[in-house]
C-alpha cells in the first residue's frame, strides 16, 4: 500500500463550492487517502451539504467502482465547530488527528485535479528527506468556474514560461510571493518540526513558508494540479481592507521572525524589500500605527537604507493623510488595464 496522504478540508461558508471540492478529493486516483473535514462554524448551508455528501458515500463508491477494479481506501472524518476559530486553529486540530505521511491543506472553494495526489506522491517518494514541500502550477478560476489565468504563464507545451525557484527558496520567499498555496503537498515531518501553524496569526502561508524554507527544500512540479478559485473575499484580498487589518499585523509578526532567521546580507536586503512593501500597504489602508511598527522593524535590519519613497510614506502616515480612496481607484484601474 502506498503511503497515507491526509487531506485536511477547511470549510467556512463554501456552500456554492463544497460539493465539487469534496468530490475532487474523493475521486482522486490515489488509493490511500485520509480525509478530515473541518466546518469552522459556517453560517450558510455548508454543513448540511457536507452531511448530505457523507450520507451519499455508498453512491459515490458505486460510481467509483464502475471506473476502476478497486475501491480505494477513504477514511473520512467530520469535525463540527460551534464557533469560528480561524484557519490556523482549525487546521491544527485536524493535523493532530491525522496520520498521513503527507498532508494537504485544502480550502473547499478550490478543486484538485484527478491525478494531483498520485503524481505529487510519486515525486516526493523520489526526493531526499531534505525536501519538505512539493508545489506546482495552478489554474485560477472565478466564482463560476471560468478560467482566469495560469498562476505561472505557460508556453505551448504547458510549461511555465519563467524559471520557478526551487530547492533553498528562503530568500526568494522574502523577496516576493510566488507559490500557489493550494498546490502544496507537505511532508508530515515539516509540520511536526514547526509545531504546526502559528495560531496567533490571522493567516498561515507566509509564516509557514518562511519557517519551513529555512530548514527544508521545496520542489517545483511543472504542471497544473489544482484549480484555485479567486473570490472578492479571498485571503489575498484581505490585505486591502481599510483599517483594522489583522493580515498586516500578522505579516509584521512573520517579518520579525524572519529577521531572527536571516543568515546573510542578501537575506536582510530581501527582508527590507518585503518590509517596505507592507509598510506602504499599511499606509494605503490607513493602518498608520502599523506604519510606525514596520519602521521600527526596518531600522533593526542591518545595513538597510531608507529611500526617499519610504521616508515620504512614513512622514505622510504621521500626518494621517487619507489615501485609501485613491489607492482603491488605482488598483481597480490597473486591474481593468490588465484585462
């Protein structure tokens, strides 16, 4: 029997997408799956749809049996939350119950392609224990399932046009966002080494990347394995929320961790670039106190230079200059221009 893979399905108000998402997990070609579903106190019909899905499992097994000689092993658990805990806490609860050698953190508005797990496990089993994560390209879709774009633009052979960083990617992660989170397959030892997700944070991926990449290598699988749904209220959009922005506060905490993890001058330069970006983001969203906090962190990074633009933003933040409306207009215009 191939190694057990645990798919942790995190659900919060996904009634429009949950059935298709769970089917994409259940109908994986990989034979040895553990599925743990956590409904984090959804306020819509998500839980009812999940329960109906579980009741229909005999039907799903019959459908699968029509297409394959063997009905694969599917150990399925459902955790019901009475109050919303957030992704980090919900994931950790499921992880503590899990048994898989490999783990997938799966948001149930996304879709796994049929061969996703089989192909990623095959890659992982050939890699040394230095590798902690396999990730891939993704197809980005909208709420209705319409294709928007590839995460990495592809050529005629469906291969990424750019050279995607892999191996020791710690510095790359500080310089820019480039990993499509839902494509990751994680070796269990990585999460055990980290103590799972940091539950004090409002989101998990940046912190996971920084802490894990300091210790483990990442492998890029140059193919599409996942459909990632882009929604107006998605995680990435929370960075643009006016005032009271927990994502920007959590990012500051991660940057402070990175400063302690850095080993080279180039890593300090990469972190400084990252901090300056989120300092500006704090200003645009009127989180003026956070601008000051990012400034303090920036001053702690060795040999950092305060360029004119950064100094100007810090000054304007002290003046509490309102720019959110103009910033929103610019973002919408830039989005329209790219279409």
